[in-house]
C-alpha cells in the first residue's frame, strides 16, 4: 500500500523547491531522472523557459476562479513530474497558479516520477508512465478523485493521431508545444475546473 501522506510530507517538493532543483541540476549538466543525455538537457533547458512563460502569462478563467471560491474543504495536490517533461512544463505552472489563488484550501507538492516508480505504476496511462499526473488528496492522505493527466484529452487524442501518422520526435514535440502555445492554458484550465467542481 502506498503511503500518500508520507510521500507528500517527506519526499515531495514545494513548487519553488522543484524549480530550484531543476535549475541547480542544469547548472551541473544534469536533469531530473537517470538520463542526462544532450537531448534531455536540451528539453530541460527549454522547459525552464516554458515554465517561466506560463508562470508569467497564465490568467485563471472566471469559471475556474468561481469554482475555487465555492470549495470549502482543504486539499493536497500531489503532482508526479520530471524536469525534462514537456507536458509538465506547460501544465505544472497552471496547477501552481490554482493553488496560489487559494492557499488556505490547497497545498501543492511535486514528486519525481523516476524516484518513485511504485507511485507512478499505481497511476499509469494506457499502461505507460506518462506525466504529469495530478492526484488530489484529503488531509489524511486519501486519493479522492480519479487522477488527472498527463495532458488535456483533446491533445491526448491528437498525439495518438500524430503517432499513427508516423510523426516522430522532435517534430512531435514541436506540434505538442505549438498546440499549447495556441491554447494559452485554456483547455487545461477547463479540465481542471471540471475536476475541481467535484470537491466540496
């Protein structure tokens, strides 16, 4: 049995600490996870820029703000992520923005996928260790809702189509980030809104 409270309290990182860790590792020529290849370092560097941009430009929708206002309980957001993951760079700052609007209701911590394989293996997507994954816990550490992630459903479907068409990296990454740039976090916010509406 996974001890979600223990992972949240003892192993997971606050958003600022996670961002610092990615920066510190890059300064040493490394990234999170075991693969420090040139490609992974390149993705991580790009992702720092993406996270900076999403941090600065994300404005939460009126619908999402209204949902947050109605929530009365206290909840913990546990996100499984990695610094080299492109989807995480586009999504984790949005989740952080949600939490920062209502710090009395939510606390966010991030845990690295490759340091916690039993956790990701309990929350696979189509049999794969896709990230980011958002888990919503109560204060006792119980998982309350189905996981959300690793990306909005419409994009998940597009990725499947692109792969069927034979699109490979790095073109796949280009198409993915092109979609996020056009969408301006709106679909991510809509899906988070639907998820959070289930909380009290």
